[in-house]
C-alpha cells in the first residue's frame, strides 16, 4: 500500500512539474548526510558509507536527464573536509575515484553525451583521484549534452581568492602595473576567472540532510540562486525529493535583486 501511494504521489508531482513552467537549467547539489545515513543503518566502514552516496548519483543523473536539465553540479568534497579523520577522507576519495572511473565507461553517460568536468583545488588531491578525474574528462570532452561538474577539494572562498590571483596574474603577464591591474578588478573580470567561468550560475541549489546553510558552496555564483533544503540524507534522496525542489523553484518569483 505504501509503495502504491508513493508511486501515485510521484506521478502527481511529475505532472505538476511538467505544468509548472520553466524549470532550472542548472541544478547544484550539496551531498550531505552520508555518515548519518550510514549510522542509521549500521554501516560504519567509511568506504562503504561513501560508496552508497556515490551510487545515488546514477539515479539523480537519470532523473535530471528525463527532466532535460542541461547542467548539474555536485559538491562531493570540500577543502574543510581534509580536516576530518584520515579514514573518512580516504573513504570519500576512494568513492570519488571509483565513481569517476565508472562514469568514464558508463554507456548511459556516452549515450546522453554527458560532459564531465571537475573544479576545485585539484592539486590537493592524490594521484589516484586525479587520474580518475582525467579519465572521465578525456572520455567525455567532446560531448554537448548535459554538463556534470564535480566540485572536489572545493571551497567558495578559495575559489574567489584563486580568481583574483588569476586575474592579477594575467594582467602582470600582459605588462600591466599593479595600479593598472587594480583598476581592472570588477565583478565581471572576477567572474571570468572563476572555476566555472563558461557555465551559467546555478538556478537552484539543493542541500540534503536538513542542514540549512551553504557552507561556502558557490559563494559568488549563488547570489541569485534559489535554495531548497531537504531533510533526507543524500544516499536516501528520492525522485520525489528532486521533484519537490523543482516545484518549489517554479513557484518562486525570481527578482535577481530587482
């Protein structure tokens, strides 16, 4: 009976979303609640915990593809996460590497022409993770379908610092003085040097696990994003949770500061 009610509710939500008008073109997700989900079900091995979270990605990509969402960004590891116990960090990195290796050869990724890219302070990552990132990016580099961005070793403040450094560095290489370079610093110039300079800002940011904060995710790009906070832990995220988030987005009036 519960499964029947769930399916009926899911169908109703899908109809509402289809009739709700324009949906988000770029959805960003903060994948939170992996450890708490593991604790709830007695899973304590970090590699097993984060493998469950990585497995959820396949379903979410399928749902987003069915809804014709052009861009999806996932925050899978923050720079702050490196301060966690070594076994937890190793578990996260192992799950990331394994999932990216699988995506590089996934028939659905190639059928949908999903282009995979990674952003963040990638130089902080071990070689095994970097190799998996390179494999996924190279295997999908020419694709023109959905863009899947994996934010790994990412921090919003660090991104802005890196953007300003890159901007000043480019001016110096072109012979500008410090005063001339400073005069060139504005919002548009910084935007051109962000990690995802070629991507539109996210329309909708979803955070799972019930935490109501961004924790530094896409600080610059989220200025006019709509936020949706789901109580569900990431590995238990369902299609109805995604549909609810999109329905909430469609019901909001976006003013972009006006």
